[in-house]
C-alpha cells in the first residue's frame, strides 16, 4: 500500500493508558507491515490538564514498548511542529476559510440561552438540538453583535437531512443520519479551536492516510468528514478498533487493577509481554497462536483480522505470559534485569555484586523459572542476602506443634556434622532420613523451607541450602526451632 501514513495522537493529561498503548501498537504495526510511516503527535490543547511531565512519561513508555516513531517530538519531520499547542497560528487561516465559504457561522447565543433551550426540550421529553437561530443572521446583525463585543463561538453548518455512509476498515458499512447532529462548535467562545477541527487540519496537513483509533471516536467521524469536505481536504480511511473491558464487562479502569503502561512496567512486566498481550486484545493472527515475536506481528498484521467485539483484559493471562517470556529469556539478560531490581531495592550493593559475582549469578539462575514478574526477584532472593528478621506470625502458628519441632531437630542433627554441602548429597541424605523414620520427604522439606526462606514456596530446597551454606542453614533452623518452642510454651 503506497504512501501509508498513520498517527498516534495522545493528550498529555494523564499516563499512557493500556487502551492508548494498544492504539499506538496497531498504528505502528500497520505502518511497519505496509512500509509506511508512524507519526506521533501530542494533542496538548487542554492547557489546564496537559503537563510536560505527562508528555515525557508518554514518550518514555512508547520507547520502552519499542514503538519508535518516524516523525514527532524529538524526531522532527517536514510537518513539524508535532505539538498542537505550537500550531495555533496554523488553524486561524482554516477557520477563516470556513467562514468565508459559508460553511461556518458566528453563534452569539449565551450559555443562559442555550440552557433555556435545553430545559424546554427536557420539558417536552425531546432530545436536545440547538435551534440554529444564529445560522441565518444577516451580515448587519453580525456586525452589530461584534460592535457590542458580544461573545461568540463558531459553528459548522450540518446538513438538515440525508445521511453519511462510510466504509470503516474494521466495522464495515456504518451510516449516520445528519438530523441526529447539531451544528457543532469548532471555535469556543474563549477563542480556542475544538478537537474535531484541529485534528482534521493536523491530519490533513500531515497527510495521514489512515486514521486507526478506538471505537469511542466513531461518533466524531461524521463531524470530521464534514470538515474534511468543507476544507477541500482528502478524506483518510477510518478504522475503529474495539474497546478494552474489565472482567465485569465494563470499560477497563483503575478499579480493575493497573491500567497504565508505567504501572505495568513498575510491577515487573516486560515490554515483549505487553506488546504480545496488547496485540491479542482485539486481534488474532490465526485463532490459535498465543506467543509471537515482534517480527511475526509485523509480518502478519492486518486490519482485516481485528475483531469487532470488545476485548476483555485478563490479568492472570498477562502474568502467565510474562512468566513464559522470563523462563525463555537468555540467562545474561535475566541476571542483568534481576541485579538491577536488587540494586534499586537496596537488597545488595554494587560492591557486593563485584565481590560475589558468581554467587549472585547462581542465585539469579536458581529463581529464574519461578519468577512471573521481574519485580518478584526481590522477594524471591532477599533471604539469600539477608537474615530473616521476622517470620510470618500466621505461619509460625501453623508450624507450632511438637511434630514440626521434632522434624527440625532431626534435620539439624543430620546436617550439623556434614562437611560437604552439595545439593545432590543433601537430597540423598535427607531422603535416607525420611525412609528411616518412615516419613514423607515433605515432612522435613516444608518446615525446613520455612526456616531457611521464611516462605512456603521456593526453588529446590537442596539447591537453596547449597547456596546458603552450612552455617547459615544451622543458624536459621536453630532460630525457628527456638521460636516455635517459645510459641508453644506461651500457649500452655
């Protein structure tokens, strides 16, 4: 497809939402698949809510996802500037063109007048439509209002009848009745151009060929097409992707969990995971494949495979997918990411890594297959580097019985004289002990694991013991055993 140019145009009024990230991804994939250009434009005309911090966060999150843009902030192109706040002077000539052609008109109706009209409609139980009374003002009446400095907005003349039919690339044929639309405002009384006007001007001047966006923008499409035609611009092709819902089938929001890319990033998700999962939300490659590379996505992406129905966000599936990517990650990459987490959490220092590089590497690799989130590495490895300050009181209660303390004492007596602390030898010795006592291996493993790690789950116990070393294991088993005895004495 020749001259494909698509854009992602976020407003820097908040963090990058998961829905916005998926829109960016679909645009990026479409551009890459078609050999086109992906443009990033910042729609920061909402001066009260837009901030430079949000803007920088959006750029950072897009880069983290690997969605590089061909034109936009910090990557200037021939259609700059790419911030709407720097394009106000561009809009003025097009506003005047609409007025001069008679496609737009001055509206001097005050808020009070409009509220009165709305009230009258509600009394009659009718949907409100603007009366269009300013649409037929004479030039003399307009000049009179201007002379008296009466505040005005500028409205577009919407056809009184007929319909608009569009061919949406995802939804197919969609029709709109013009009498369902008011003569909508394109310039507010405060002087600011509205979203529908500036997005049309920017898309036209930046030669956007395809507008791929969420279906919540579908209702804006007839207004924008009317503006394209009024300004003699070429109308792009439209594709409206389905919404993302939570498990309760309502629109995904904070009450469902994390919704911003930054939050998923902080929780320990990988960019590869997010790209893979976002692609699944509303798109299918073949109906069966669940894990695919970025290159595979680019090769197979097409809008014809976008599903029309809303997609439900599944946090459990996302976490499963992240764990899969971590397990398949090469060792050096995992170690690099893991040590970065430990440094950030102040669990270890750079000096410690330098002096104990082999030990750190061994610890990282022993937990690799047990981590679902990169941030989990802190919890999964902390007990290797630091003594357990406090055991969980609920678990202390669970293990506070004479049988557990007896097992710990037997285990202690077994390992105390050991000079070799090899995982394989440890396992062999402990299995032999369990057989002698006619007990299950788990009767020893569960309390010992709790003693050594403070947790009910961990990597293989014998590998953990080998890394912790003889003295540390002796100390921790002694400490827990004494604590359980104290707890049992307090109950008597």
